[in-house]
C-alpha cells in the first residue's frame, strides 16, 4: 500500500512539473552507465568504420569535404555581408534581431525509449548548459526540443510526437500556424488553417519564433497535401518534416535568442565543440 | 524474515535485473520494437515467485522506478505497475509453483497485462492515450517467453545456490 501511495505521489508531482527534476536528474546519473553500455555497440561500430576505412576512401572524403568547405565559405562571405546589411536595416527599423545563435553538437545515443512516444536520448546534459525547452535541429530542419536535462544525458521530444506543437509560418507569404505532431515520423498536421488560407503543396514551413521557444527562420517541413472540404471550417493540411528524424546520429542544439540575450556570459564558446558564435 | 536464514547470491539477482533493464532499452528495428517484452518485469516476477521471502514489493518498486528513468516515462508509473504485479505473485506463489509451466504462462500473461493496463490507464489520465491494439503484444510475447525465462533463471538459481 505504501508503495502504491508513493507511486501516485511521485506521478502527481512529476506531472505537475519541476518538483522532481532534481530527483530525476539524480536517477539519470545512476542509470547513465546502463545507457552508456547499451550505446557501446553502435558507438564502437562508428569508431571501427572510421578506423578501418581505407586510405583511399579517406582521401576521397577529404577532397570532397575540402570542396564542400570552399563552397560553404564562399556562401558564408555573402551571408556575412547580408547579415550585416540585415542588422543595419533592422536597426533603422528599431527592431532587435539576432541572426546567429550559439550551437553545440550532441550525439543521439542508440537507446530505445517508449515506442509509443517520439523521444530520443542525447549524450549531453545540463553539464554542457543544456536546458529544458532547448531547440534541436539537424542539417535540414528542426528536430524537436529538450524535455528533460539530466547532468550527462538529456531526453528530447521530436516534433512528430503527438504531444508536440511548433509555431510555424509559410515561407512564401508569412501565413502563421501551428504544426502538430501526428505520431508518424513522416507527417505533421496543421489543423487550424481556414479553407481559404493561401497554402499549397510544396510550401516551405519555417519556425515563426512566436512562443519564444524555437528561434525564427529554421525550416521545419514541406507541405505535402492540402485537403479542402467545403463542409468543414478548417482545411486539413499535412506536411513532411525536413529533418531526418529517424536517420541522423548527430544533432545541433541551439541556444535561442532570449536566453543568449539575457546572459551574455553564457554566449561565450564554452568548449571546442562550440561553434557558430558570431564575432562582434 | 528471520536473521538466521542465510541469504546467498544477491549479486546474481541484481545482475539479472540489470540485464532485464538493459534488454529493455537495447535498440531494435522499429518493427521488432513493438514486440519487445517487459524483460525487467519478467525477471522480477521469476525472483518473486522463487524467493518471495527475499524479493519483495520494495525491490519491484525500485526496479520500476529505474525503468521509468530509463524509458523517460512519467516517474512512478512502471514502479506502481511492478509493485502491484509483484504483490500479486507473492500472494499467489504457493499456488502458482504447483502449476505446470504452460499454466504458469497463462497466469503470467494476466499479470503482465495487468501491469500494462496500469501503465495504459496512467497514460490515459495524463492525456497520452495509446490507440493501438499492438500495445498489448509485449504481454503476449512475454508470456510466451516465460517457460524459457523460468528454466534459464532456475538453472542460474541452482548453479549459484541463490536462496
């Protein structure tokens, strides 16, 4: 009986948030060795692949990366000029806007969580300044956000979890909406758009920055189909997430602008893994 | 529990529970993931059945708590389910031990489903209902694996004189 009450008490406190974060963090340290152990086969496979690949393959990859870097650098030069210009124009308009944010790369641990939720385990935690609600992106788009940060690991929820919603806007015309997860890794739903809304297949959805959690301007999804039923008040819109939610092994954690703005010390690059910090 | 009874092989029990927890989060292909039985609970049920004077509701509750942290579910939901399941099996252990293995499997099926039902209810209460009949598959798989788990752990128990 005692244990039944204890569990109910725990669950209530946990559901009502924040009271148990310290307990959960402490327990997550205790279970970290187990998770680390489970992650090892995948991690060592990566290591073997890198170590045992032939010299030729490495040279080829190196050459490819060099060209890619050259192209990216050239584009970056343009971007820097554009960013400066953008900032100047925004200053004229009296609005503050930060184009770049502090980022950190984390790895997804090869550990399965509840199969009915879209959550992943990251190998970075509050030790690396992660915080609850932190956005997560990969090379193609927004992946999700951190829901619980332990000292060495963090749990993140993907944008396709049924309990997740991202404020988005259509890149073409700025139409704002909310993209809800559907429980399928390949689909998001936008249920609050009226039938006459200007949205069509192929539209790019980007984060709108409303809600203050996701920084504005990151690509989220591409509209896949729009069903307009005259009998219904709202159109049914489905979009395909751009991030490779079930394939990437590495993710990018973004420190969104308000936190960076509030605490200038936190924007200093903390480790060699930190990149992308703008030079003033 | 009298202090005169000597306990042995606590390490074996601990290790087997640990392996159960590890098997619970080992990455599997998406298709197989839905069939994954609740290993920790299966192993826990065996020890509760074999050594009810030793493995009580408290250990079940703690195991469940670790399972909660490992699978990032609501803190306490597996703990509650495990505690209830182990309470029932400890109450029934004298009768269950007499059954042949396949009949035990049926009882285990009911216990596993009960544990899943508790988790299912809690998920419903916190607004994350699961709308798929596949949700109950792990119990069936778990019950089917029970004879194997039972024989294996009994072998371990005898080999290491766990009492």
